[in-house]
C-alpha cells in the first residue's frame, strides 16, 4: 500500500502523555517535550489519563508522576498494564521521592526522572523511548 504523503513530507510528531497533577510541572513537561519535536498531551491524574488512553491511539510514551490525587501513578500503572492495548506503552516515572526509583523500575518503568530535573535529564530519560 502506498502512502498518501508526498516524498520527503514530515512525519507526524510522536504523542507523549504527561500525567502530572501539578499544573506548573505539567506545563514545563509539555513545553520541553514540544521543543524535542514531540506532541505532548497533559492529564492531571491517572483517571483522566486512562480516559484519554481509552479514546485515543496509544501514545509513544507516558511520563508519569507517582503522587497524585484521585488515581495515583501506581494505580494508573496497574490499570494500564491490565489492558493489552496499553500494556506495552513505555513509561518514564517522575517523582520527587528518590525512594520511588527502585520500585518504579521493578514495576516496569523504562526510566526514572527525579524532581527537580534539568531539561537534559528529561532528554536522557526519553532517549530511545519516544
């Protein structure tokens, strides 16, 4: 099947779902990911992120804060992994608590990003994943 795109046309940017309850932090992630040529979509908690995933194509990556109201990162990750269509989406876990790192990686996270972070830390965390 031939593509309808013209030769040399730019590919659509990959979508990254940012699940972060703090609006300022979420906006920082969104802006940094845009600068990396990605298409970030924000959700303020795990429940809203799941609703997004159920009604859209799976993103290339999920950036997931662990400490959130309504549905935290652990609850979200269990729900995500229980759905075959969503289970293999790579996740970069974000937390201000360094103690979360080991358990996040054991829980199948592709990478861990501690808060606060520098833009190059985010670039390194998403490299090869998104």
